C-alpha cells in the first residue's frame, strides 16, 4: 500500500542508493543515522527510503540488478527501517489490531513495513502475513487473528483476482473488519479498487494514516507539515 513520492529523488536518496549498490552498508546506515538526528523518522521514510525502495524494485524488475543484489539491498533497507522505527516515539495503545498482507509476486514487503511502523507509532498492534496463491490458508489466518483492519499491498494488476476471492471468502465467514487496499497497481488503475471488493483505498501513506485516524477516531502522529 505504498507509493514512491512523485517528486524527483533527493540527492541524499541517490547517495543512499549508491552506497547500497557499492555494498557500503556501514556508510549507508551511518547516513540514515545522521538524517535521523536532523529529521523525524517519517521524513526519512519519505525523502530517502520510499524512493530507494521504488528505485531498487524497478531495477530488479528490469533485470538491471541480480536477485542476489536485490536481496542484499532490501536486507540493508530493512536495517535502515529498523533505525527509523527505533527513533519513533510510540503513542498510547489504542486497543486496535492491523494485519498487513503481501501477495504472491511481491519482491519485498519494505513499503508495507513502513505502513506498519507508522500505525505502530500511532498505537496500533501490528502483524504481518503473506498470502499464497491458494487464498484458503490466508483466509483462516485472517479470521483467526480477527483484526480491526486488514491492509493489502497490491503492486501487480493480476493480484486483484486473488484479493477478490479472499475478500469474498472472509466476508462469507462474517469478517467485520475494515479492508484497505493500495499500491502501485491500484493507483495506476483505479478501477481495480472497485473490482477488489475492498472497503477503502488511499493513494499514499500520509492519506492512509489520516483517513484511518478519522475512521477510528484517534489523533495520528503523522506530522502536520505533510
């Protein structure tokens, strides 16, 4: 459920990506640490990590970097995400649970991890899961977890058919939680949202956290500067 910001890559994002490509992990993580001393973690997510996630994902899809290189890059991005989460003050617990789900064909779950961290910051209990090509096990896991909200990241249009089957199944079993879907495929082809059967969508993480706060009646810590 994430998107790379539409503005041009910042110089610091390009430097971070260059360091990752040269396997200078220590310097890359030091760069993130330096930015966190000057900016809130949310700004680091938006200025550096989300653009780099999109850039790395695009290069991997085009075959410009090998699967081994892709794995290393996203492993290092994961370490940077941990740095950001550690710098986030958490708000009081809300007594709400969010289940974040990735779909078959996703190269990584880094963007969804950022969403989970922003909701964790706001006081949500967060849990992550992956859905296989057979929706039955995922449906049972969702029903067992009984989250207040299910968030689905959809980056490939063909994934929507699986999402539709999954949503129909859990609704037949009386799942009453709120279902959100977003990601590159939904933003590129808005009609896919209607076909998915989900309740809500948001174009980006900022809109998502604010709409969710309005729906569940709590103050979000998403900075007002956004």
